[in-house]
C-alpha cells in the first residue's frame, strides 16, 4: 500500500510541476530553402480561444539546437505558467551567430528569426503581435544574437537580454566558425566590425528597447560584456547589467534566465 501511495504522489508531482505544453513548430524558411524546427512552450490551459499572450524568444548557443533550453533547464516550463506567457526556442543553426551570412546562403538566420519565425508564431498562436508583447534573450552565441536582432529590429522586439553573450566577436577571429560566416578577419575586417553587437550601440536611442545582460566573472566573455556595459554608460543608454560568480555553463544560465524572465514580465506588465 505504501509503495502505491508513493507512486501516486510521484505521478501527481510530475504532472503538476510541469503543466505547460511543449509544441514543436516547423517553419519553412524561404530565405534558406529548408524546414526548421522550433520549440514552443505554452502555459497551462492555453487554447485557440485564449487571451493574447506576450512571447519571449530564447536563443541557444554555439553547438546547440532548439531543444537545449527545455531539456537542460526544464524549469522554464514552470516560468511559462508562472508568468502566463509563451516561450519560443528557435533552432539557430550550430554556429549561425544569428546574422545573415554574406558568404553562406544556408546561414540566413537574421531573416529567419526576425521575419519568418516571428510571422509564423503570430499566425499560429494567440500572441501580442507588437514590440510591447515581444522580448528576446539567449546565451553565449544566442546572447550575441538576441542583442544583434533586437538592436537592428526594434520594430519587432521591445526588450532584449544576453546571458554570457559574445557581444564583441572581433577578439575571437578563429573561434566558433565565425570565419565561415563572415570570411577571415584579416581579409574582411569591415564585415566583422558591422556584425559585432558592440558596434551597433549607435542604433539605440535609450527609449525604445529595454535591456538586461549579465556575465560570470570567470567567463571568457566577461571582458566583452564589461566593455559593452561601459559603452552603454558612455552613451547614456539605460540598461541592467550584472556580474556574478560563474563560468560559461548551464548552471550559470539556469540561474541567469530567472532574472531575465522576471525583467521581461515586468516589461510586459508595464506595457499592456
């Protein structure tokens, strides 16, 4: 009898802990002529008749894919229920860096995420289809991608974040396939300059886009995050920046994402 009771309690705990629904949304990319899978996490009770909900786009890092966040930080299902919103985890390619590669037609992820995916999500789900209802963040390569896409498309996203983001790619000329996306730094310096997020701060006016970012003090991207913070201060761009103990790993990001989701929730609440 005791064994059955324990089993019942276990099943009850599992079923009530993660009540959110996880979908796989397949989107045809005209820009890359291929079908791309994306994870969509919907709150408990969501239906086609539900109220329109805000959406957070959550980007993975280099070497990852669209399943990373939901498999490695399953607590995000709880956060979806807690804040009553939708999370979309795109597949951004193993090392796309979320820009449109000028040398690789198969890597047009700026167009994909900012246009094709956003349109598909808004068509299929009950979403608030304007910047007041959209935010974007990510880790590492995805942190670069979230700032890159939001800086360049402030008509799409109203808030953005970065966790341990590679916010300046220039100090890493031989890493993470970036030369395959832009060409070598030595021969294509202008491309690297144009696609480094830290050089896109001039696009910000300090009013439209709400920003949050952080990095662990023992992370190899710590220096570039510090420089981004200083540059934003120099330009009087409001933002929330945090340094905390940590390295470049999932333990850090599982903690960091909690603060980003709270920040975005507050943003949505203030911009109904």
